[in-house]
C-alpha cells in the first residue's frame, strides 16, 4: 500500500513551505490515505474502460516496500498544507493529460 498524491499537490506543499517562517524543517507530504496497488490498478482499469484483467507477477519480497503511507500532520500544522485532489480526481487528471499528449503526437 502506498500514499498517492498529485504532483500539483506536492508543488503546492513546496510553495507553502517556502512561504512559511519555518526553516530547516522536513515534512511528509501526502494524503495519509493508504491505497493498495490492487485498488490503484482497479481504479485505472475502471477510469480507462480497459477490458483486460490485472496480471499478477511474482516479485522479490526483499525489495518490495510493504506499506508507505505518510503522516502529513506536521505539514498541516506548520505550513497549512492540505492536499486538494483525492486519488480518483488525480487519476482522472493524469489520464486526461495523457490522452491530450497522445492526441497531440498523433496530429503531427
């Protein structure tokens, strides 16, 4: 499971940190929401109307991080950070952006 956040929200956190009076601080920037890779794949399949299925492959468990979910409470308290886009909104934006890029390349 991971904590997925949009690049826009990460950029917003950086701006808020630069505008704050705090110095030499480190922040976990994320949603604090745990999402499994299976759930992520299911969401992408649904949003793209993909008619295939999820294919599971064996991986080396020694190198796979099991859970990576942040605690954004310090960023919320100190720099007033809050993510704007939940996973569904972020995925829709990413998919639409990708469609525009592919469309632009096909027009050339």
